C-alpha cells in the first residue's frame, strides 16, 4: 500500500482521494486544511503538520498520529475513540464534545486544549502535559495517568478514588471537590493546589506527595497517612501558628 510522503493537502476531497491508495501520511503538511466531516476507516499521520487544521466531525475507527504538530487544530465533535496519539504537540487544540474514550494520548503536550463535553473514559494519558486545561465539563476517567502534568489545570469534582498516582503533577491546579479517597501518592506534586472543604483525602497515603502551599488543611483528611513534617506544616497553616526560637 502506498505511503504518502511530503505532500501538502488542503481539503477533505483531496485527502479522501489519497486514502483510496494508502492510509499512511508521512512528513505531510495539512496546515489550515479544511477536513471537516471526513469519514475514514483508518488514517495514520507520521511526522505531519496539522496546525490549525479543521477536523471537526471526523469519524475514524482507527486514527494514529505520532510525532506530529496539531497546534490549534480542531477535533470538535470527532468520533475517534481508541485513537492513538504519541509524542505530539497539541497545544490549544479543541476536542470539544469529542469521543476519545479508550484512546491513547501518551507523551503529548496538550496544554491549553479544550475538552469541554469530551469523553475521556479509559484514556491513557501517561507522560502528557495538560497545563491550564479545564476538565470541568469533560467526562474524565482515565485508565492510566502516570507522570501526567496537570499544572494550573481545573479538575473540579473529579474522582481519583483508590488509585495509585505516580509522578503526577497537580501544581497550582484547582482540585476543589475532588475525591482522592484511599489514593496512594508516589512522587506527586500538590504544591500550590487549590482545595475546598469538599475535597476528600480520606484514607489517602500522602507520604509520597509534595504538599507545600497546597491549602490541604481545608480538605477532609480523615484517616490520611502523612509524615510528621507534613502534618506539622498543615497544623501550622490551619491554626496560623508561628514557631519562634526562645530568644533566651
């Protein structure tokens, strides 16, 4: 089957014709291409540029995108469950109302992306960056998220119950109302995170988390496990205690 290489493609009709002879596109340019309403059984993009491309309403049973640039691309209302995205730059792309359930988005930069209304059930987002992303209106229930970066993201009311989180970054994230019941933290960062009285860490093991300036003292911590230093920091913050050495 033909591998399409080094081409510049600008519209869905052109792409549809090429798909008849091969589904693999390598080092091709789709910048600003109008690919709306495309329906394809299989597509593979390798090392391609799809900056600001419009793939709204894309329906694809087997979508693979690796080592590609998807900056500001639109996948709004796309039906691309079980898609495979790896080592891609997707900053500011829109996945509004997209069906991404059971997809793999590994080692990608998804910062500033839009996921309102998107289905993210069972996704593997290991090693990806979601800095400043608002997940409030997304169905967020990932299968794997080790080493994911949610710095400055909004994860309000999301449930992480009974997970083991390894290397996950929540620095400066909004964790208001999140449920971390019985979660085991390993090398995670909660520094500067925003929590509320509805945020739950009951039974969680926080010994492997960095919690400085996290306001964790506001959350429910019933039965939580932490180091003496962590507990001291939270008590000092909660009651406004100032420790001063005896001047004498």
